């Protein structure tokens, strides 16, 4: 699997009481879903990742998905709810066992303390740089992900 476009991470949470994990019930054939952001103050943030780039999705201190942006379009859902902005994405990898998805600290290689629902560019995160720059940077992190998730 090619992870050279893995450049982002985003924290997500399921909105509602019907499920524990967000984006757990993805169509297994298409693997396409709407990745939501909070409206207004997140609109600029939602535009940052470009078509074809990959995002690691984290929730509850676990890594649950790696997704690919399918286009550069920002959509708005009606009715106008708190999380009505979205991008179309496709699952590249998803946790096999929802009872025990991989811990984000194991995936990232260090203690991750990233909060909020904005997408964050890995190479601009001070904690990411502090840990990975001396180990070969983003390219080595991408190789690490391949090994730890047994993707290649």
C-alpha cells in the first residue's frame, strides 16, 4: 500500500448516543462516506487537505481509519446543523476489531495529545516533529504505519 500521501490527522467523535464509534458502519464495497467538520469556524480547515491525500482518523485515543480525499469539493448538508460541512472520503484502512482499535500512541510512536476536530498537518505538529524528525521524518512515519498496521 502506498502511504506517501499520508500527511494529516483528525480527531473525530460520533454525534449521538446510538453508537460508540464514528464512521463504523461504512459500506464494505464502496467504502465511501462523508467526513464532517463543524460549520463556519472549520470551513477553511476542511479545505486544507487536497484530493488524493490521506488522513489518519483518531477517536477516543484510538486510530480507527485511514481515509483518502476523493475530491477538493466542500459540501454543506441541510438541515443546517452543527456538523453540516463535509468532504467525500474513501476508506484505505479501517480497524478490524472495533472492540480494540490500535492505540494512537502506538501508531504515532509517542504520547499523542492532540485535541479538537480540525484536520492537522503532521509535519507542522511540534510533537510529531520532535519525535519523527530525528528518525527520518514523515517518510519514516509512513513506513512505520505500514509495518505497525501490517499493510505492506
